[in-house]
């Protein structure tokens, strides 16, 4: 086994250190799993590229935990810098106007109709209160894949809604 794989196996067994660092630096529980998954990919890349070197005389696991803590902190800061603040919808909320409500529902129906079967099933499940893990079990796919697909669907829906306006 190569040195990078051996170190990654240790890092994988210590991934809770990474997750706790991400949560400690203000990433919401909803986003923490995605950020941790991306951070583990970064850990793998750093190990393969040889960018990690344990300090001499220090226990290997302790050094790796400290490094993972730093990677988690950086991943959390990057997540915060990428996030766009969400502004409340004021003009887009139809209110009590029946015609505006019907138009808004029709717009959502048109956008929803253009999704494929998997995307439709995921959005339906999540709208009914299903968690990502439950959706993953139902769709027979790992929950990180479900999370990635949901983010992609949200992005596509935002783009299509912007084109309709």
C-alpha cells in the first residue's frame, strides 16, 4: 500500500475530527456533510500530491488529527465565503391575489415538469419531509450522491426560473 493510501486510511478513521472542526466553525448541520465530503477529497489530493508531512518526533495520529482540524477550519471558511446571503422574497410572493397564486403555481409546475424521473422523485420526497439519508435508501444511492443531485436540481431550477422572468 502506498504511503498516501495508508495515511488516508488513518485520516478516514479520524474523519470525525474533521467534521467537528467544520461544525465548530459555524457550518450548519444541513451543509456540514457536504463540506466534510469536499474536505475529505481535499485531504486525498494533498496526500497524493505529497503536501502533507508529519512533524518529526510527533505521534502520526496526533499530527494527522491536527492537520485534519486545520483542513476542516479552512473548508468551513471557504464554505462561508462561497455562500451567498439569501434575501427574503418580497416582490415574488403572490400574497392573497388569486391570479398571482395561480400564475406562481403554473410556473412551478412548468419547471417541475422539465425534471427527469430521479430528480422529480427526490424533490417530491424532500418536499414531504424526507431526509437525505431516507431519500438515499429509497432511491438506492448513497446520501452524498442524493445531496449532490438535490444541489444540482436547485441550481437548475434557479436558472430556469431566472430565464422565465
